[in-house]
């Protein structure tokens, strides 16, 4: 009776309140676990900054790239959800996908914040992270990437700003929201441009190491391949973020929206596969596909990230399945992450005289940053979505 009275007093039927209780407890449990992992990551991060790279990482002078860079490059591709969904809705005027925009842009922002946190840990002198803004090296691809990441993170803050500002009761909020609405289209165009630049330039970085990177991964088409894979990953993350947000908010998802995003993911994946195969054939490297353990990783990233999702989608009865609409984008994301780690680690370790084994603090700090990003995304979706998932932004 007490529960029933409390529910009626709150304006919610008792049956609905009791039905929602397991979902609330499950979400809070997830947030508690993520909070614990975040705290462990903070402790590990402070230890790394205090003790230095040598004592807290497995990095060496001969091999200075580790899992932090691998996750950085993977997260930047995943955070492409922001620019792909923004371009789809605001530039190509596919308003049907508007409900998926807010979760995707928030995922993009959390992804880039996580990237910046990982970069701080990876720098030998993190207290001088701002040096690239003072000492310009316009001939360096890394300079362009640094500037674009910084500016695009600012764009994501502007794009997510209305959702965080709208609940505030202060008088100055309404004029600021009007200004943000007025500049949103040029801001979106700027964000898509910046993303196109640095997503492709990540591939340009590897063009400087033809003698270090395995031939199956080194290619003059790397900027094109990295850009295509970022679109695949961004659309996949957009679909997963939308479906996850609908479950957090206990709203019914639009199955045609999910189907449309998955179809785009598979389309870009097939294009990526064709370009990849043509490049290997054109470079005369087909003989390398069947030699050595490294070739297994090359086939694995394409088999898991492109071929398997495409085969699942090729069967009409399967593509209408909710499980396949979960599995296909997850497989694409796994393939893109494997590609980033292969290019950063696997395909380079074989060319160096000594290997690399990540330190325990590297793993703990990385997991903590990823947990913090996911926790912040869940909180943002849960408390700042409002009714925006049902409204169109004009």
C-alpha cells in the first residue's frame, strides 16, 4: 500500500512504477560500475603523470606507439558519428534521421574528449600540450590533425550546447539558444569540413613510414581508406547510439531509421572493401595475402568488419531482425578498431627488433577513460534528452 500510495502521489500508476524499477536499477548499476572504473583510471592516470612514461608504460625509444595511440585512432573513427549524422540531417536534409542526431553528436563529443585525455597521458611533456598552437609546423600532418581535433571538439560543444542549456532557468539562456540555432548550419558545415580533413589526414601520417609499416597496410590511398572507414564507423556508432538511447529513455525506436542507417553502413563497407582489394591488386601485393601471420590480421579485419556484416545483410529475412541490426554495426566497429590497431601496432611490430607489451597502468588508465566517456554519455542521454527525440530542429 505504501508503494501504491507513493506512486499515485507522484502521478505515476503503481504498476508502471514497479515495472520501471528493474530498468532503473539496471541503469544505476551500470553507472556504478563505470564510476568505479573511472576512479581506477584516474588513479592510474595520476600515477602515470607522476612517475613518467618509463615506469608506467611498455613503450621504448625504438617503439613509441602503444595502445593509447591505437585507441585514439579508433575513438576518432567511432566519434565520426557526430559529423556523419550531422551531415546526413543538416546538409543532406534527411530529416528522417533527426531522432538519432542528439545521441550521435553526444557520442562524438564524448569520444573526442576521451581522445584528448588519452593524448595527455601519451605525451612525454603533457604540461606543454599547447605547444602546437604556439610553434606552427604547417608541413606536418600531425599539426593539421591537432588543430582540426581541437576546433572540431569546439564545434561539438556548440552542437550539444542547446540540449544542456535548455533546462536552465536563467533569462539569458533563451537569446543564447536563438543565436546557436541561427549559426547551427554554418557550424555543422565547418564541423563536417574539419572532420573530413583530420579523418583522412590520420591516414596521411602513415605515408611517412613506408619502410616501417607492413606493405599490406601501407598505401598511397591511406587517406581515402581512413576517411571511408570513419564514415562506416560513424554511421555504425550512430545506429548503436540511437538504439541504446531509446532503451535508456524507454522509448520506442523507429525501425525504418535503424534499417536505413544499417543499409548505409553496409554500402560504405562494400565500397571500402572494393577499394582495399583493388589497391592490393594494383600494388602487386596479392602474394602477401597468403604468407605469414600478419596476413591473418589483414583478412580478419576485413572478414569481421566488412564481409560478415555484408553477408548478414544480404539475406532479407535476417536484415529485418533486430539482432542483426545490432550485430552488423558492432562487427563494422570491431573491424575498424582492428584496422587502427593493426596499422599502429601489429603491422609495425613485425618491422622492429623488439616487441611491445602494454603496462598494467596503460590498460587501467585506458579502461578508466573509456568508462568515463560512456558514463557521461549515459548521463547526458538520460537527463538532457528531454523531448528532443520527438521534435525537429528548424
